[in-house]
């Protein structure tokens, strides 16, 4: 049993951060909903419900990460990384449904308001929750860099957003406590309900941003321009080693970046020459993007550089110039 528990909390596993996220989500959800309902605070209840939706999201994320770290096979040649994108879309959908529910509850509160009860308990819980959220966001951010998992980066952004929302809840509760002290309890309740809707709407911002990225991955949208330019720069560094650059295809599946480069090489170049060029491309690209998986596709030249039996191949001319330069340096 102990070995099973230690395996569950294995820090070397890419699944470990999501397991921690799931446990903390569960605790915050239970505490937030109970305290919010008992003390009649919609903003605290909404935060608990956000954590509850993230329990479902975390379960989806755990499943997605377990799938996405599987190696490519004959069924899915590019691996299982798109499970992450589907989990992100599911999380966005859940939060959108929660926003609709919160708006309905806020409208009910405006029609028949009941004052918030114990602000001291609410403020104490909200402050503790804020600290936990910030710590968890930092932990997930470091984990995303360690394991190169986009899903963990997304989860870190969600937790950071939740911490900012919790800060808004704290400010709201402080204002409510002031109004309650001066016997304007109904005003404090109105502020609490309006804050719940506004903060939940804000939380959708990060979800929609990552949701758009997830859709792009599912549709095999090409990589961002900055990555495209980095790929082109690597190709340009080796321009004298092939006849012509034709095109480059890119796609992303989870953490993996697939780069397919098409070039034309001299007709009499060997497979070893092509392999060495691909190896150099791969080294340079992985240095820039550790999860890159480059592939080089070579087409032999159409012999249009041969005239009257003489070759004017630019690659061979460049290699001859390079060899002569080496000989001159050695002779000095």
C-alpha cells in the first residue's frame, strides 16, 4: 500500500503536478462552497464552484497527460498530444456553464437579497485561499518548464487567474465588512453578488485564450511566426549545403513540435550527406525548441545546372571554395 502511495506521489512523473492540483482543487472546492453557502456570500461560493469545475478539469487533465505522454504508434503517427487540447476545451466549456449559473444566482440575489453573515470568517478563508493559489500556480509553472507540457502551463495560468480572482474577492469582502459595520448590509450583499459575476467573467479570459490555442492545434494550424522565423534562420545557416529550399510544414501535438523541411540536393550526393544535414538541422532546432521533432525530405536536383557536360552546381562550388580555404589556412 505504501509503495502504491509513493508511486502516486512520484515527483519525477509528469502526472505528479496534476495530482497535486487535483487534491488542492478538491479541498478549496469543498471549503469554498461550504463557507460561501453558510455565510451567504455568492462571491466565495462562486470561487468554490470554480474550484469544483477545476476538479473535473484536473481529472480530464490527468487522463490527457497520461495519454499524451504515450509514444507515437501505427495508429497515431504524431502521438497522443491532442488529448491535451481536448481537455483544455472541456475546461473552458465547464467554466462557461458556471458563469451562466452564477449570473442567474446573482439576479436572484438582486431581487431578494439576504445579507452576508460573518465577514471575519470569509476574509480569513479568502486570504488563506489566495496564498495557496499563488503557491500552486508557481509550482505548476515550474513543472511545465521541467516537463515541457503545454497542459501544465495552461493549468498554471488558470491557477494564477484564480489567485487574482481571490484577491478581488478579498477586496469585495473588505468593502462589504465596511458597509456592514455602518449598517448598510444590503449594499454589501449587492456588491458581493456583482463581484461574483465580474470576477467569473474575468476568469473566462484565460480559458478563451488557451481554448483558441487548443482549437488551432486540433485543426493543425501552423506554428506562430516567431517559431517559423527561427526555423527559417536555421535553414539559412546551412544554405550552402543544398541546392534549393522548397518549403517547410509545421504542426504541434501537445508538447511536440513537428517540423518537416523539403530541400533539393545534388543528384550525386549520398544518403550519408542527407543524414548529416538532417542531423545538423535537428541539433540546431532542438537547441531552440527542446520538444521539436524535425524531419528532412530530400529531392534530387533536375540537373538544370549541367551545361555542355560541365556542372555549375552552387553546392559543389561552395564546398570546393570551403576546401580551398581550408588548404590555404593549413599551408600558412
